[in-house]
């Protein structure tokens, strides 16, 4: 999942290490996930055959989830996760012999356990079910909420534990399975999944899918809409609504090059095709790394390819996240910390050290601000967090991304880049298509890199990074010559009032740095001068818009207000929404304004976004 900014491909050569039997056993060991009712040590799913119908009139998904299972305990029960699902019946085997089942008590945000009676020899469980019209993973859009304005649209967002709201499943990142699916949709629409996909509509509106690689449930994804496809090269391409497709293809012209270059960091791409689906604006994230088909926000379409490098983050997840996955959501930093590290390596190789250092400094300053806001002793600033009893979606913060990145950078600094590259390639090769805990990674780190070197262990300071709150004293140094130069120009402007001392054009990173380092007592005239020079209010760059609009709310810069209302109504990306709404509610008049906008905007938001904003505005 991507919530940051700058990403592009990189070229590096890694050495390969073989996978030992000990490492295999260590990785395959099932861990009890506090956010799943499943008991995989007793009975676990291995493959899904899904047959569903997507009904836009009733906003329901209904059908059969047929699970091939293993029952190592030889027990008489298998447990699934379900949330707001109607289960009509459950049968066993190909002959569909009906069995008994029961649902546990409702638990907040987790739903219910679905307990199914099986016998020692059961290998298949068929669950006949229907989702609810307000399933939290699913967003149903009417034609007016789409780019084309002619046909409805639906998409799912299963991360972190929302797959259970549209498929009865063992909804844990530590449980992996392959799947096939048959999906029936209105004939004028195309269905796509996180699998091998069709590239054009058919007359029947029935589509078949295959995912031959074992994935966790949060990577189950479905989108249905008036979509067309355009190839970029022989293994990459773009899906979008017809009105959006030409702009999207232009923006993503380097998609094939990115995939080829990424392989030189991580090793061979193991998923077949890599395509991107541009979703309607209500998509709550920058991107979601669904295997073989990244779901992406249309906010990356800036017209100048300045933001599409976000796709490289999702592509990198094909290794760090999809190939090797955090075993529980308490280990979320393993997905995002590694990917953010690779992101910076990519930027350095393609755009040079200056660009990489700007991104690194912006990220670190954001991390410092977050730790300051949360409190340096807050347990949620640890890398290994404990979200038991809470929605794991709370883990989506700069702690997992930026503190995780800084820890990985600390290891690189301690051992040297060449040695660290060999280690990383070995880690991904030896744990491919498995899920790991923080402790399993640290064990691998100890066995394959530290190797009993007490001085190196002390230099890395693992305990402080992983298990202690706040930022350790051995954070790697962060600086940017570009930003130092911009600081000098900013100081001249503050002293002289002559805005001409600032450069006429700014890169995206420079613009974000400038906005975040303006004086707290900046005058409305100074804001107007900046706006005139850089056109921030009417920028087509969503990152710059979000940063500028947040400042405009804080300083009551009213020329930006109409654009702010338009932005909040049309954009559903939570990363942009939350800072704006948080700034608005700081004053009574701002909160009233926010509520007024929200009445119009909420129907355009996914539940991932509006559940957070509902709490903020109540």
C-alpha cells in the first residue's frame, strides 16, 4: 500500500542464497493471528474455488466459496472469519453433503467466527453465502461517481481485515492459498481480479480467473466497471474507464521499464503479468498492491508524469509484501519498511542522490512530526506493535513506513551496502511465498548477517528500533543539499520580502518542503504572493494541493476555499483527507464548514476513509 510520494525503478545485482530446510520450517510455521478467529494449526485452507454473482441493483455479492482444506489435527471443525455475511448453507465435498455450522458472537470490527462441522477425511468445504449491501470492503458507485458517468462501478479493498466482508475466509496475512474464480456481472461491464485477467469484455458477462501463487486473503480483489485495456509492453498494461484510459496510458508509459528494472533489485518477477487499474477517485489509498493488478488512485494522473512513480512502490510489493508477507498485522512494518527502503534505492539509482535525499528527509521529518504528535513513549511508535483488540488499520502510519525504513537503513549503514544487498536477496529468495513474523526476520538477520558479532549487534541496536517506542539515538543521518539551498532562499525571502529570490519552478519534493517550512506567522499577503508565483491553489498535483490546502485552512487563506471544497468532494484518498479535516476541526467555524462539506462528500468515500472521518467529526 502506498501513501508516500516519489518512486521509480532501480538496477542492482544481488547474490542468491539457497533456502535451507530450517528456514523453510521457520517460515511455514503458523502463528495465531489476534485479528482472525481461524485456528490454522488445527485446520487450514489451501485453495479457493469462488463462484459469485455481482448484483448492482441490490448491491450484493452472492455465490459459493469452495475451500480445499487440510486438517492436520484430524479434528471435527474448521473455523472461518465472516462479517455481515448471510450463510444459507454449507456442504462438504464434491457431492455437497450438507453439514452443520454456527456463528460466534459479533466482535467489533472483526465480525464473527464461522465454525463448520467437518470429519477427519474432509478436503472440501462449500460455503453458500451472500454479502451485505454495506460490506465494508466493497464500494458501489453510481454512474455519476465515475469518470464516464454512464455505468456503475464497484471495487473491493480487502486490506487489512475486510476480505471477510465479501468472502468467508481465514482472514489472516499468515494464511496463504491459491484461487480460481468465476464472476458473473452485467454484460456491459468488465470484471477484474488479483489474478490472470481478461483484456476485453465478453458477450456473456461471465469471467474466469486463476491465481496460481498462494496469497493471503487481504490480497483478494475484485473490480467491475466500464473498463478498457491498453498494453504498455508484452507483460504490462493499463485498465481504466474509456474516458480516462488515454491519459492513464500516457502517464504510465514507463510501466514496462519499471518492471524490468525492478527485477534487477529483487530477482525475477514471479507473478506473470503486471498491470495497473486506475480506479474512480473514491479509492481510499494511493495504491494497493493486489497481485498482478495494482489498484491505483486517479490522483497520480497529473498530466506530467510527476506522480506516477507511486506505481513502483506497488510493484516493489510484488516482492516485499506479496512474495514475503507480514504474518500478522502487528508485523506490518515488514511489508512497508522494506518497500520504503527499496523505494529510496530506486530513486537514487534513477534520479540521483539529490532526489533520493530529498525524499528521505521529507519522510524523516514526517516521522519526527508523527512521533512528536503521538508522544515518544507511545507504544504505537514501536515497530513491533500490539493491535490486539483494535482495528489493525490503525497500523497504517509513518511508523511502519518511515521508522521501518530508518531501521533498514541503519542495518545497511552498519554492514555496508554490498553486504546488505547479498543479505536482502537471500532473505527474499529463502522466504518466497511465505509469511514471516518480526521474530522470524530477526532470527534470519542474526543467523545470516550478524552471526554472533556483538559489536555489530550493538551498533544496529535492534531492541531500541523494534521493541522500544520513539526514535533511537542511532538513527542514520539525514540531509539534502537541495533543501539546504532552498532553506537559504527561503531565509532571503523572509528577510527581504522579495519573492523573486525564490526559484521560478520547483520540483514536487521542493514544493512540499517549501510549504512545510513556511513560517508559522506567514501573512495572507505572503501566501498570495507564493500562490501567484507557484500556482499552488489550482495545481494539478494532488500532493501539492493537499499540503497547500492544509496550510490554507490553518491560515484562513480564503482564495483557496472553493478549491478545497472541490478537492474534498472529488478525492477519496485518506492520506489527503485526514490532515485537511483534522485542521478544519481545530476551530468551531472550521468544524462547521467541514461538516457541511462532508454531507456532500461522504457518499464518494470508501468505508476505509469515512470510518476515520466519522469519528473525527462526531
